[in-house]
C-alpha cells in the first residue's frame, strides 16, 4: 500500500442495510482507510443521524466544532431546501480528517459529517416542500438533483466517495443507494440480520417502475459478511445460503469472498487514541487477512474482474 496519488474519475460507494448494528460504520472506516493506504483519495459522507462514522473519524471535539459552524450535511440541506438559499457543499468537507498515518503520512481521508439533527431536517424538508405543493415524487427529485449536481462532481476530486447510510431507507439513503456505482450491504450471517435483505433488494432493485423514474443502482448489491464467527453453526449455515443465492442463475445479489471477522481488535480500531496510530498498528494482522483482500475485491468490481 502506497502514498495517496490521484487515480482518475472517482467511484461512488454506498454502504447500507435496512437493519442497524450490522457493521456498516466499522466497514466504512476500515474501507476508507484501507483504500487511502492503497494510494486513493477518499471522501466519507455520513448519512446516518447517529453520526457514528463522523465521530470515529473526526473525534468529538472537531465534530462538535463542525456542527457548531454549520459544516454538516443537514445544515447544507436545510439552507438549500428549507431556507431556499444557495449554500456551497464543498466548504463543509473537512480534508485530512483521519489521524491514522501510513508511510509517515496522514491517510487521505476527508469527511462530510452528519450531526444529530439530520433526521429532523429530512422530516422538515418533507413538511416544507409538501406545504409548497410538492409531491413526494417531486421531493425525491429535488434530493436526486442535489446528488447529481453536488456529489457526483466530487468524483473529479476524490477517487472514492463512501456513503455511510442510515438504517432503513431514509430519503437521502435511497438517493445515495440508487445513485452509487456500487452498493455494499453489510450483514452479520444470522437469521435476523439477513431477514430484510430480500425486502431491501425488492424495494431498490426490483421496484423501479413505481412512478416511472426510479432507477436501479448500476450493479446488484454486493453483500459483505461482517462479525463472522467460524465456530458458530448459524453463521456457517447462513453463509452457505448466501453463497448459494449469489451463485444461482439470475442471482439478485453478489457476495464478497472477504469476510469481516468478529474481532475485538477491529472494534478497538474505532476508539480514539491518545497517540495517532499507524495503519498497520491500528489493524494488525487484519491488514493482510481482511483489508488488502477487500480493497482488491472492491477494485475488481470496477475493473470487471
């Protein structure tokens, strides 16, 4: 893995699941830092009002400062759609937000954070625009236009833009999922975590004619197994079922071969450190066993391998 060098037109990756607690934020942080250690410039966009990925990357002090200064996604959306101002999105992005270093350089990870009022702002947008006689279809169109005009052009600046989506399907999550080049669905291999997978696929990928303009994402969802425990029989059985589904003719999903294990070291990697960690020191053996293979698989999706 090498120093960050601009690689070309960027890719949009949404990390999502209708269920919470399935390793989305952990995956986004690990993948962002692994891609950066591989030489890419990465922007993380937090679409989850819990702001977990924002605090993991920025820390509590910096995030509080950005929230206070209105340097968040919900502040931008409120100004744009509720106040009808013309705010700029780019100044709300914080570059070099990761304190993790690689080859004596900070990782090239940037952040557009969310704050605690994102869900409230999304709700107020709906109230405000319906009060102006916008239909839900038109409201979704407004958010889609923002995505195309503000986020897609950022691919000229970043190699990868990762969206940490909220659980369920919020308005911004649906726009990001539909507009991304790749959707990574994180899932623990157990009954409850995979229960809603089919509903998620049906809602986003197989329900595109609902009002005539909903486009399916560019690729089928790629499932990433997280918190995998080889010794747990249910995990083995669920993984076997997912493998069979992905291998079936006309399969609705793809399955990454890399599996994120249940490991205390990975959970600890998200905790704040007094001394800035190195990439290899932060993830240890998981660099070679998990992160390098996962980066190779993600890049392979776009290379067609």
